[in-house]
C-alpha cells in the first residue's frame, strides 16, 4: 500500500512473564527508536505491539507504537469465561487485533468459521484486524498451498462487508515456517512469498471489487528476523511484517525496524 505506512506488528505471544519486564521491553523499544532521531518515523512505519492481554492495562500506547491484542471473542459480552470482548480491548487503548494465528488454530481448535465470526464481531467496533492465513508443512508438501489459502480466505471473508475491507490486514503466515529452523533458513524465498501475496490479492479481488481490495494490506509472518528481513524488503507488493519471537528482544527487533525504515520511501 503506497498510501499507508509499512506495518510492523510485534506478536509477543505468551511472553514475557512479568509486567516489569514488559514495561522494560516497551521502554527500550521507545528509546531505541527515539535514538534513531527520525522525525518521519510514524510516516514510514506503523508499529503495533501486541503483548499478553493481562499486560494491556499496565502501560499505554507509546510515541512510536500502537497497542494490539492477540485474540478476542466474537460476542460483545456474556458468559464466556476467560475471553475478552472487543470493547474491552478498545477501552485499554488497543487499535489492532490478531485473528486466526496458526497457534490459535493448532492449540485451541480455531477453524475458519470461528475466525469468520471473530472478524465480523471485530468489525462492529473500531479495532483493525490482522487476519492470518497459511498452509501447514503437510499441505505444502502435497502442493495444496493454493487450495488451502483460497479456501481459508473464502470462509473467513464470508459475509464480510466490502465497506470494512480497508480496515483489514491479511498476514500470510506459513505454518511450517513459524518458530522453526526450516522457517529461519528456508522461508526466506522472496519469489515464493511474492507468489502467495499475488494469490491472496487475486482471491479477495474475485470476492470483492478490485478498487476496494487494493486498499487491503498484505503482510508476511514467516519467522522474520534481522538476518532474513532484507530478502523481503525489495518486494514492492509487501505491506508489512508480523514478527513473533524476534519482537520480544529489542536487541533482535530494533535492527529489523531500522532496516525497514531505511528501505521506505515517502
């Protein structure tokens, strides 16, 4: 998206273990970015930090980053023990929500239909959803990537209003590349990633109108780190990154931010 800043979403997952450490990471992140002395930082990069939900009420949105939540429930309120409503996340200052992460699918049984409910529920409020899609290693080995991603998108975006599309970001998250050595060493093939991004754009364009779907951001989330990030920054059709493990340490994350900043033209 030429008219939007490059999206960097930091998914801290279930880390760190104390609010003191979470605050330290956030403070170091702010100081590190401030030390770059880049007045146009927020014009080039939209940085979103998604800590564990229990920490969200303990520190505010920073000068250089917005807050996001890693998951929400599709209902607005009710008897759903352990869940978080969209309005609760909004009240804590969240601007974004991650939906359908592969770990939610793997460990908590989330299906495309559940993610569809969460997406439609999210769109009733003000949060901007980051919707994850991607194939498993078994599906990839069987050459089913195109079929799987097309099916995921068709189910997840079912009954979603075309008017809501500009608020949505789609994250291509190859499951086989998440938190694995194969991801760190093998997922950094820009040609493969470019092909999937083109596929995603094609599928949603077939479902909706091209003049609207062009405003949907598509980002990549396959174990991006400071060593492989350069491989993707030349892809003009890539609108951002969903960063997992590397975002928890400022030692690892700041070099990614710096490289993204230096690559952006405004």
